[in-house]
């Protein structure tokens, strides 16, 4: 681990100012569940680490603008226990699937949304795209956990965020602050993520000196939601595939739907065609299965991960049934 300066701002303005020193060779420390591993492996080498845990305005969950504002420092525990998030079932499903009390207590929403890929080539020093001497190690090597959608370019890792699919399905917006002291922007979370073509591009639209401060969710209203994650182990594990859905029902008929897959593409994957086909139909085992088929119709698995197509298909089907309380046993 390289040496670095440590800064502990008390306000958002101080945090932005500290992030913009050292030619922006800085990084944010929130829960620290991933950053410490990145520092130890020398995968990031900032000149300054800005610890934002004391920025009170970025904590908590409160009602605002016909919706809910979640601070980037809100923990998984905060999301699970706050009555304001009780109607956002898909978020609670993610917390429930994170089976480690340490992560639930310390892991933050902002940290999850900005989590860098878990790709083992990246984590072993071969860069975000996993290249060595001009050759894609992912394409030629062990790619069993890599992307099956959106993988035509050099990026073949999968987005690591567990909350992003659920929040995107709800139409969440992210508040980005910096690099100027008073700069702030709310943008749809679906546009926050990018598929890089160069290792230097990163996985989000964040520029040097910027950071997430809050997430805004629209009022739940009559919508129902669910997340279904396919986990290999009962303990702490990353999903092999997941799906989050948000549906508005008129009796038994779907009037509006959003379907977002996770851990199958370099970004959270919106399946607009599948969501479109859900509208005007009842949700039952047959229709949910057909919608699941459509959600993975354009999948292009790599040499070792074709199994993920079936997992993603099943995750969509079960998330839809779960959202309307029709998931029973192991459908």
C-alpha cells in the first residue's frame, strides 16, 4: 500500500474542495468495504483519501419532492429499518440477500453504486478491461462470471452494484456534486453507468473531483417491486445474475413495468423490450416465463458462461412473480 494524505471534511463543500486538490488524484472513503482492498492491492493509488463519514448532510433518509431522498452514507441497515423505504420491496430484497451483518452495518448505498468490478483480471492488476500485451484475457481465459449482454466491445466485466438494478427500475435519480464548489446535478441513475472502451474511462460518468451525495426515489405509489438474486452460496456472496422489477398493476393486468438485470453486463441492463411485452398482460408462471425469455433474447455468452443465460432468465421470471406475491417454491 502506498502512502497517502488523509482528510476528514465536515461538509459537502469541504469534501469537494479536498477532492479537487492534487490534480484530482484523490479518492473517497465512505464505508471502506472495498476501498481498503483496492489500496492493499495497489489497484488505486491516490495522493489523498477523503473520508466523508462525518458529512452529516449525506446521512439519513427523508421525504422530499414527492419521493424519498437517501444519503450516500446511508447504510444497508438504514435502508432496511427506515419506514420510508418500507414500500420499496426490491431494495429490501437486496439487503436481505447481503448475508453479512458487517456489510449491512457498514456498507453504504453510495459505495455500492460506485463499486468497481469484481472481475478477477482487474483485481489482479490487468486493468479494467483485463488486457495483457494487447490480448483480452477475459475473451481467451476463464470468463465464467463475466458478461452475457453488452459484451461486444472490450469491456466484459459485470457491473458490481447490487442496488443499482432495483433503483433504476424505480426510476431513481442520483445527485452528483463537484468539481466546482457549488456544482450539483441530478441525473437518472440509468445514465450514471457507462461501458468503457478504454481502461482510463472508468465505469461511471463521474469526473475527477465529483462524487455521489444522494439518491432520490419517486414515491412508490401503487407500484410493486421485487429483486431476485441467484446466489451460489448461502453466506456472503456476489450474485451470478439478478433481476429487479417494478410493476404497476390494474387488478391482475400490468399497466406499467420496468425490468433491470444485474451482474450480466458491464452496466445494469434495462430490458425495455421485455418490460414493453409485460404491459397489458396478467402476471403468471407462463407470462413471466415468456417475459424472461425475451429479456435474454439478445444474450451473447462467452466461452464459459452460457449457464448465466438461464440464470438471468429465471431471475426475471421469479422477480416478476415475487412482485405480485405469486412466487411459490422453486418455480
